[in-house]
């Protein structure tokens, strides 16, 4: 199993709205590196859900339930989506400041490539963030 982090601005698609919907396709990715990460996602992979811009914190865990396919919001064949479902909310959202202050998370893309919207995480990094949010 692989682990990932996806970012969404809460005013565009919040964790609360995602939970209400129960399932979504992850669209709007227009960065090649992020798109390549979507293509690497496999059914069953776990995903941290991060509120960007306002909040700047990891708020929940989702799961990939459908692997990459053509983004239905565009005819451009370069772009793909995956389907995600919410799994659980973190008891305590983990802030970007907390992540930056944790030495074992110094190399994650959230810190090194702040604008990347879909990024891989090592299992140890994923578990550390979950631990911080419990």
C-alpha cells in the first residue's frame, strides 16, 4: 500500500463537504508532477486530506476506491482523476507549523514543495502525522 497527501482549499471543497458527499473524484489537477502521482495511486491506498490556504492543516484520512481515469471536467487527455472516500477525521487537526517542527517530517513534499497538490508520503511519515493528530 502507498500513502499520499492531497490538498484542497476548504472554500472550494472542504473535508466536511467531502464527508457529506461520501465519495468524490479528485479533479482539477493541472500540474504534471501531481498528475503523475494520481496515476500512481492504487485502490486501497490511504490519503491524508489537507486544508490549504485557510486552516493549513491535515484534517482527515481518505481511501482510493477507483484508480486513475480521464478527468471528466476536461477533454484534454493529459489529465486524470481518482475516486476517494472519507475514512475518518483526525481527532486533532495537524497544522503545517506542527509538521514543520517535527524533524522526522522535514523531507516531505508538503514542506519542500508547498505548491504540489498531490504528493506521496512514506508509511512512517503518514503514521507520524496520524499519531500527531490522535
